[in-house]
C-alpha cells in the first residue's frame, strides 16, 4: 500500500487550494518510488527467467546479467537522488517537501 500524506487543512470547503501542491507532489513522489521498486523487482525476475532459459548461451547470459545490472543501477540512482535531496535539504534548512506543522 502506498503511504500518502494527509491533506490536512489545505482543502477549504471541499475545494483544494494552492497549499495542496506540496502534498500532491509528495504523494506522486511516494508512488514513483514504489513504482521504481516494483519495476526493479519485475526486471530482476524477468532476467532470472532469461538466465535460466539461456541454455548456456553466453550471449543470452550476458543479456540477462546486463538487465539485472541496469535494474539495480536504476534503483540505486533513485535511492541516491533521495540521499542527495536530503543532504541539500539539510544544508538549506528544508526538511522535506511537505513542511511539518
């Protein structure tokens, strides 16, 4: 399940205000990270199947290994982007996208 940020007081009389933009962004980012993780796992499973059915063909084995490498590299890129944003946020004094109340 995706963890979403509470809408809180940004909705007035059932209508979203501009104060909702950071909350929407946080929810989109949470979904994107979850999606990246699911895609990474799916690619690794697919590469495992390709590896198992390669019948010892060095070219097919290399393709499967590259798939795993790219999937893990992409996930590391996503994780490192959050680390960099966290470091920049600490330097600039911004804790996170949605300010705490």
